[in-house]
């Protein structure tokens, strides 16, 4: 039995490494080869590839729950650790768990591929309730001790912190020089805020950068409809939903045709090929992103105002183009990134964020230290994007309030700080 247990663990470790590098489409044959056994021997331990995936997800979720239990137990014990150290320490533990279980994380960040077992669907839909509860208790303790200010929604902040930490495991930026600091830097941005002196909401709402973002957002409404007589437009809209739900790789022309109520020949004539269809869908999305960021960054506003407008633009973007977000994450699941520079718009946007951050630091609008400019820009880029579930559940205005209360102003009560205890820890 011990040999069987060791072999199961070996198969799971090999599958995790392959899924994390080549995606869930990795065939069982490659998993068997990595273990030095015949493919048929895998079935002595697992009924199917789906069973392997389920076990990987279970292992990841149990590990994350263990992190939560340890944090809750520590919070119940008397200690004199500073609140920042407790919160950031928990954040780093979550990020480390995400890195350890990157394959399972990628498989569960959005709904699993079409045709997955009911158990996998249920496990993937399971929210990380325990770890969010532990983070919420850490935040409540911080507020009770005067570290966090009143008015910040701690439940939303706990969700935001946990998801931001889990996101560390999706890319590979943590493998770069200084990458071990990413979790702490992202926590510091959300807790301390980036702005040295953030303007009030009314002033931010009237800033040229914010108005430029709003102009583009309003323009999306005029283009929201689909002409039912335009077959190509109808097929594109249906394919957008199918790609978002199933993932690009798992979706066939037959699936799109069935959802559209058309024959496969009619769909092929309308869109040419699946590859052309994906390019058409995502090219429009990319164009919207680039136009919005350009308009905001060129506006005659301060660095703080432009950062605020970028966050507002992206909040609305993920509402209006929610399927494109799902397509992107399904793509990460099917073909995990092996470079810190993720696909689509990331390289261009990272350069823009780096320039904005450098300009803000030079003018004294921003404060953020502790790592290279490139690493700090990567961390800032990540937190500019609000988690999609928060936007959908809380609404765009609440998401904006949370962005301003964290990334700009910080959740920390600055007025309560003493000059010898700034509330920030080195990274």
C-alpha cells in the first residue's frame, strides 16, 4: 500500500508539473512517460485524467485550508506582532500556496473545461471561504488595534487581498530576481496606498483623465447591440460566449453552430475558421483596451488622477467585456505562460505602468520602494485590475471605492501613525 501511495504521489507531481507548463490538454501518455511507466499502468491508480485533475485540485484546496487554519489559530493566541506583519505574512503564505499548486490554481480560476466531471465542476466552483475568513479576522484585528481606518469594507478588502495573492501563482513573475517580494509589495500597495496625498472623490471624478475614461465607456453603449440580420456578427457574439464558457481549445465549430442554431457549413462560411473568429473577437477587445489607456494617460492630469482613471476604465472594461476576460483566463489554463510577459496587451501596458509609476515617484505623487522599478510596476499593474467577481457582486461604484480606498489612499489609518511607527515593513 505504501508503494501505491508513493506511486500516486509521483503521478500527481508529474501531472502538476506538466499541466503547469503545457496545460490541461497534456495527454496521459506524457504523464506516464514522465513517471517512467506505461500509460495503462496509470489506470491502476486513477480512472482517468479527470480523476488526476480532481485530486490535484483537492490537494491544493486542502493546503489552502491548512494555511487558513494556521492563521486563525495564531490570531487566537496572544502576540505582539505588528498588524502589518500579520496581514502581509498571511498574504505571503497564500501566495506561496498558489505557486506550489499552480496547475490546480489555473484549472480552478475560472470554470473548468466543458465535459469535466461533476466533482471537478463543484470543486472549481468552491470559493476559498476559509482563507478569506482568516484574512478578514486579521483585518478586523488590525482595525481593532487602530491600524486600519474606518470606512473601508473589510470583507471586500479580504477578498481583494486573497485573490491578489492567489494571482501570484498564475504568471511566472515570481521566478524573476526579487520575485519573492511580489506578495509583500502587492499587500503594501493595498494597505498603504500609493498616493502621497490622494484627492477627494469629487476632485477625482472631475479630473480630465477620469472624464476621458468616461467618454469611452459611454461610447460602448452605442455599440452594444448585435444586428440579428448580420450572420457574421451573430455568430461572433455566440462564439464569444462559447469560448468564454468552454475555452477556445475545447470549443469546436460544431459547438458554435449548435448554439447558433445553424449548420456547421453556414458557420464556416460566415466566419472562415475558428482561429480567424478568435482573432476577430480579441482584436476588438485589445483595441478597446489600448484606446482607453492611451486616452487616460495622455490626459492633462496628475499621476494619481491618471492611475485612478485607469482603474475606473478597467472596472468597466471587465463588465462590458466579461467574456473576453474568461477567454483570456481559459487560455492561461490551456497554455500556461512560461514568460513573465503575458500575452495580448501586457507588454505594452507594463511599459505604460512603469512610466506612470516613475513619473509619479519623481513628482512626489507616489511612494513605493523596496524593489526594482520593473518589479514594482508588475505589482502595480496587477492591482490596477479589480477581481472580476468583486466587480460583478459589488457593482462598479463599490469596486471604484475599494480601488480608491486601497491602491490610492491605502486601508491604513495614516492619521493614527506615529512618526517612529510608519506602519510599513521592509521587503
